[in-house]
C-alpha cells in the first residue's frame, strides 16, 4: 500500500479541521453577519475540491523511491542503444528530467540493465570545453573527422577535439566537422550534458544539405576494424552526392597479413606512446626503466575482427624497437596472447616488479578509467594487484589523441587523402573526355607487359572510335601469337558464355618500307586514362591477366 507524503497529510489534516468547523458561528466585527448558509456551503465545497486535488496530486507524486529510481533506469536503458530513431532525442530529455527530479538517496538506487548512478552522476569534466562541430555553413570542402567517441568530457576535449583542431589548423581552406560511430555515447552526452553530436549518417546528410562538393573522411580509429567497416558502409550510400570523396587512413595504417607485418605508422605510434609513458614515469629510456624493474603494459580494446592482428603487429614493432619491457594487451583478450592473464604471466616471468599501465587507445575514456584503472576486481589494475607478483601498479590515464606526434600523424593522413582528391579530380576530368563527339581519334594503348603491346610500327598508337558515347579502340598487335582478348579477368574469360574478342588480320608498315601481317582487335574502352582488365590467350591456350590504359594522343 502506498504511503502519502508528509505534505499531503498536512493538507488533508487542514481540510478536515476546516470541515469540522462548518456550522459553528463566531461573531466577527470585521465580517458581515449576512453570510448565508448556502454561500458558506458553496465556499466549503470549493475549498474541499481544491484540497482534494492537492492531495491527489501529492499522492500521484508519492511513488516509492524504488519506483522513481526504476523510471530513470528504464529511460537510461531505452537510450543505451546503438540505433537512432526519431524518438531518441526526446527520450534523452525525458531521462535527464526524471533524473533531476530524484533526491540524492533515490539517485543511488538507479539500477538497470545498463543504468547506474554514474550515468548522470559521475563527474567527467566540463562539457562546455568541447566543440561538437555540428554547425552548418560548411562550404564546398569538408573534412569529416569520425571517432568512436567518449562520454568522458575531459577526454573528449583533450583527445578527440585536439585531433580535430590540429587537422583544422593544417587545412584552413577546409571546414572540419565531427561524427561519432557510437550512438550509445552520443545519447549519453546529449542526455547528461545537452551536447548534440552527429552520428555518421547525420553528418553526411548535413554535408549534402550544405552543398559540400569535396569530402575527406578522416577516421580517428586505430585500425581497419569493424568500426572502420561501418563507416565505409555508411559512406557508400552518399558517395554519389559529392563530386569527389576520399577516405584517409586510420592511425595504424594498413593492417597487413600477419603479426610480422609492420609499417611506418605503427613505428611512429609505438615510439610516441612509449616516449610519453617513459616521461610520465620519470625514465629516459626503456633500458633505464627495465633496470629499475619497471615494465609498461599498453592496453588496447581488442576485437574479433580480422584486424586484431594489428595488436600482434604492435607487439612485433615494440620488439623491433628494442622495447623488451613493453607489453601490448587488450580488454577483449583478442588476440589471445593479449589477454590480461597472459600479460601478467609474461611480465612476472620476465622478473619485472613494477608495472605501469597505459591505454593504447586514441581516447582515455571508459575503458581507461574503468577497465584499466578502476577499483572493481576485474579491472587490470586490480588483477595485477591480485596476482601478488608486483611491488607497485601505476596507471597513466592519457589517450593517444593528446600526443603531438600522433596528431601530426593524423594531419599527414588527411593531407594524403586531400592529395588523392586531386588525383580523383584529374581522373574525372579525363573521364569527361569520354563525352567526345562521335568520330575517330588517335590514342595510345599502353599495357603492363613488354610481351603484350601495339606493333612497333605504330608507336603504341591505336584508333579510338566514339559512337553514341561508347568508345572502342582498334589496336594492331605485334604478331599473331595472341588469338583472343577478353574485357575482364582470365577467370571470367574461361566461363561458359564469355564473349571473346575475335581477331582480324591487319597489315602494318615499318619505316624501312617492309610490311607484316598481325592480328588486330577492337577493344571496348570503359574510360580514358584509367586502367582496366584485359585478359589474353595465346596459341598455347593459356589465359593471362593484364591491365591496359587508353589515353588520347595530343
């Protein structure tokens, strides 16, 4: 049975006292004596209605503490989702309003599938220090910086925003905007701080609505993993809405095939994060730290994606740099050799007595503060302590995004993507030549093989024919050894129903006046100045793959 609040009980008591006084007349020199019995009854009834309404309202608000807390928990769980809907923003506002209506004691009772008091209650810094970069008036050129995101305000400003600012400073002719891939984080920041951050679809649509022509997408993600794939999938739905689009490399560059494959990007990140870790710990070199019994454990996120080999490659890179006391682990324990238990055993076996934990993540957010440095028994700090093998465990909570050389690396990746846009524009200009008027034009036919080319008598030239927007080049080869061509791959050429290009006999004339009969082919040209597949088969019946390109002469 619900209990009435103290205020409701006081209001009810007042009405009872008032009603008990009805019918008793007391002389009052200030009050006219002509008040009728009917008027008194009407006034009493009206007062009673008002008091009853007040009691009803109080009773409605007198839900138990548990019920009030559960309402907030349910609303948090409702917005703790990765899919945005038209109701999401309103639910975020409702969740905040419901939280603000709780007492401190009730807030401590908030508990749900994903909800807890820290969702609204934890102090993660000043949200106003961060710029969500969600304004319009973008212009024709945009760099969209896409991050996973973090609800930790200080980390968002120091790690993500600092990367965005570095890219903006290096590219004053471009507008920099932001998108997060984690809708859960977007909702958290909106509900708690009122800061609206675009998801990828919203940011891309904003670019379209603003008339952006040239788009560069710069992921701040560590690698070509699942999040990166999701970005590309989203972008594919918008590519045709821009004149040119380029995607820059994530921080660690190309993934590579196995644990031995490293590159300059991985080397630069390894050197940068270790240098920062050493400086904060008070050492000049890893050798000096090792002599002091100190090992550094860099904790990444981990993934089931094939890109997880990147963590193994980073471990290889540490070894190549001579960082024997630097270990690479992951929260998810994928790859298996990066699991916390494995790293603990490796550090213990190597004889290190002091451990410095630091995130191998762009942002020092929830994973760094909780999974690495938290006080729960399953945090890395707690697990290292519980092993009993080490004298001290120190946590450095700092993301890669605040390291100057890392920011410079992102700037360089963005610059490469902008340069690629120039290549795309040049290619598009070349494609425009395919809109040539109907007729014939001299054109160069170049290939990737010295064994497959136009007759030397013709200096690599063929005759390009344009008819109704379709292009075909006639080429006279050096002999009759190539008996068929196929516009595509060798595998496709051997499939049932493949339409092979049949030869005709051409006579070519050399400078000395001699002539030779060779095979000639009419080859479809999909675009000028772009390589395309053209397979061939010789007299021995073996198909070979080749790349060719057609360029207008002059």
